[in-house]
């Protein structure tokens, strides 16, 4: 007898319950992984619900168990399935870039309000990674001239591929923070830079993501400090700089902006109520 004959096979419903009971996975994650193992779009839960008593094939079950192991090893769902929805856009994601977080949508929403009254606003997204922020802005404001930069050429390859598959036109540059912006000035600069402190215990939960996209020196503020200084050379009078940061960094980032001469400095909470973004306006008259 081969293992194919002896391995007990799950029904769709049992497979979902197994992932919840044995791996502690949320039901939705289990459904997405099972859809992926079945070769279906990951949001196609209708098929799973309609076929809950159907028995998995040996091959599908083997694929599914492998995906569960990967998830149990803390690999982000987005890396396993290769896709992530962000601000209503379907992005291709892999381990060259940070897995976009829902809290970053707060930054996009705020960014859109900052340029609501500006036609053809010029906007830069620094450390764009997958292009999530830049593409969400471009999608919502087709008239905007959006620039996306990242120090990682790998990240820019991912962002460029996402722009192409979404049919969104953005300018992309490889370079660290404002270095590739040369003499350009913007109505808005946004960034979700690395902001986790070296050695922070939280990093143990993120072993698969690029460390350079997560960690920024002893207090997690190294990159935020650089951006706040460099951005002043690239903001038009009255332009905004909006920054995502860690759950306990709002006050520190407010101080960085205030000390640099920004006005109307303020922070915004994410959906969990955590002050997650801080921004300021470059004075109209200096
Ligand atoms: N928000 C991420 C986390 O704490 C970190 C992302 C970042 O450093 N920009 O998991």
C-alpha cells in the first residue's frame, strides 16, 4: 500500500477545523490557505462553503499541510499566497518587501485629505517597498504625480511590477530616503520607514520580513530622524510630511518635526486607536 491509500483525507470543513485546532489559525486564514492549496483565488470562500463536505485529494491535502507548516513558522500569509489586499488594491507581495499592514491605510487616508484641494499634486512615498502607499494614492487620485523611492532595488522591482499589473503610472527610483529626489519639490511626502528598535522582542515574530525594512537603530528613530531633516529640502511651502511610526513614538516624532521647524504638528490614530502616524506642515513663509 502507498501512503496515498492510508492517509486519512479531510473534508473541506475538517481541514479548516484542523488548522484552527492544531495550529491556532484564525478561520479566515485557514480558508485562504485552503483556497490557495486548491488553486482557487484566496478570497473565493464561496467555493469552500458550497463544498464543505467534499473530500480533499491527497495532493491538495499535502499542499495544504505544507502551507499550514509555513504559516506556523510565522511566514506572513501574504508571502505564502503571494497576494495582499491594501486599500482595496490587490498587490503582489513576496519576501523582498514588508508585508503591508492595515494600519498603514491610516497614512493613505490622511495623505489624501492633505492634497484634497491641490490639483495634480506632486507626492513622494519614501521607502515604498511593495508600492502599497504610492499605488493606493495614485489609484485614489489619478491626477497626482506620484514618485516612489526605495533603497532596495528588489523592492523597486516589486513596486514596479505592482504598478504595471494595476495599470497605475508612478515614477520609481532606487535610492535612500530623499537622495534620488534630486532637486524636485513636492506637495506631500509620505513614508512608512523602519521604526523598530534593534533587539526589540517583537522582531522574533517577524523572522521572514527584510530586516532593513523593520529596524532603525537603538531607539527605532534613526530613519525617521533622517527623513525629517532631508524632507525639508524637497517640500514646497505649505506642503505636508506624514510619517508612520511605532505605537510609542508619536511624541518623539512630534518633537523631531517641531524642532525642524514644521508647523501644525499632529498625530493620527490607526483603527486600533494607537497614535500611528505623525505629520507636520512645512511653513508657507520661513
Ligand atoms: N508595523 C510593523 C510592525 O511593527 C513595522 C513596520 C515598520 O517598521 N515600518 O510589525
